[in-house]
């Protein structure tokens, strides 16, 4: 099971279209305003469906939802290369956003509950860290493959490989075991739909209620959402690299360094899982200092401390996500996880808006350094918001 779980996550990021799709849109005549509109459509789709899809994952087969999510993303990429127009690109983003909402929350809850069924939840931080690292490594591989594919067969070939990766991901999901009983209604055909809908509403209410009433879970959800929003940093790293005077051919290598550091940080999450919360607070504070120092250096060498900081942040993120799963005690695990994903999306949109507005007055280096201020402030929150390791998480939960 471990290998298949890691393979599912890894294939999710083996998409050669990722580093090319903005060029694809531009080459088919879209303006900057139209591309921005597509991003809004993408974010809005995920925002609307994030929590409802989590409740669906708590009432339906999570394995089947993972299969559906992989197939929908493949259809989205297929729409881009078969209907290269604003309408086709918008359709692709709706499908991609729906896919992300279906998989987000569902994947983490599926893995945790499958391990719980085997009494192996102690392996969750290590497994999640390795899966995230594998995804980042495959992201690097897809980025390296994008240019040769583009030269050989244009956007169509890059798109075909992306679709095939999604199909492979769906096959891996199909092969996964599912020990958790599906809590769908088993009534007659006449009342089954009504009962299933009632069960869905019950799970939705249960998940949201747990977030609102459990102080431990509420704080953990907020922390994971904040940390997830900080990943918006990397959308601006290419612009920062260009601002330092780095050659266009060198910029992908600089970005690859940050991705490699994330992979290493994620892989270290398992061994670091039981460290005190104060240690992770120090790591996050170091992240802020390292990224700010690198951004303000004015040199491409500044990406070295940036990469180190990004690796530390990834470690803190994976540990925080793992401890959130340990803190959840109710039946609506995917719903609670999706609430965190929802607020991470909100925070990321706020970051994008801040950069768009701030770029009218400040350089990219100053803006990125400025974003490290909330990262530093979050470090002070970590000791109070990060749940204790598994051994004492249950005790804390009972106290709330």
C-alpha cells in the first residue's frame, strides 16, 4: 500500500504542461487580463467545491473520488490541447479545480484512515513526507522533460504525456485498498437518495462543528491553512530571479533548487515528527530570516538561503498536517481537512492580491521580504497552535 500511496501523489505532479501552460495561453492569443481571469475561474472553482467535496469524501468511497479526481484533471489538460481557446482553457481550469477539490482532503483522510484500520498511524508522518517529496521530485522531472517534449511535438505532445500521467494516477488509485466502511445509506431505492443526502449533510455539519467547537482542531486547522498559503511565495520566484539579472536559461535551475529543498524537507518530516513545538517555531522563524535575506541580496546566490528556508517550511507544513490528522476525532476527517484547504486558498488569494497591489510601488525583492513578516509572526503562534505528537494528542483532544 505504501508504494501505491506514494505513486499516486507523485503522478499528480508529473505534468509537463505545468511549466508551459502560460506560454500555451499566450501563444493562442490570450491577453494578460484573460489569463488572470482564467486563474480566478480556477481559484473560484476550488473555493466553492473544497468543503462540499470533503463532506462527500466522508460519505462516499474515497478511493472512487481519487479515481474521479485524477480522470477529471486529465480531461482538463485534454481540453487545453484539443480546444485551444479561452473557452477551452476555462473548461480545463474548471475541471482542474474540481479535481483538486476532490483530491484535497480526501487523499489525506484516506491514507490516515487506511493506516488506522491497520493500527499503523505512527507511519503517517513518514508516509506523507515521502509522498510529498516524491511529488516534488516528479515535478522536477516533468519540468526537465517539458522543453524536449515541446521541441519534439509542441504543446500537444506535452499535453498527451500529462493526460497519460493522469490516467496512470487513476489506475494507481483503482488499485488502492479501502478498509474504511463507506457510511452511505443502505435503504431502499425509494428512500436511498434522500437518506444519502441526509448522511452527507450530517457529515458536513459534523466536520464544520468539530472545527468550531474543538479548540485543538480549530487552532491546528488555522495553522495548516496559514502555512499552506505561504506556499504562494514560489509563484514569484521566477520574477525575483529575473530581477536579480539571472539569465532566462538559469532561472529554471534556481527554481529547481527550491523544489529540491522542499523534497528534502518533506522527507525529514517523519524523523522530526515528535520534536517539541518550539523547535518548529524556530524553524519557521529561520524560514522568514533566510527567505528575506535571500530576496534582499540582489544576487542569484540569494536563492541558496531561499531554498534552505523553503525546505524548512515544507518540513513544518508536513508535520503540522500530520498532527492535524492526529487531532481529528470525529467521523468527518476529510471535511475537517478540506476546511483547512479552503482557508489556505483564501490566504493565498490574499497574498496574490497583495503582490498585485504592492507591485505598483515596490520591487519584487521587497515584496517577498515583506511577506516573511507574517511568516515570522506565525512562528510565535506555532507553540500554541501545533497539536502535541500522537502519544499525547488524544489527551489534549479530551481536554477540549
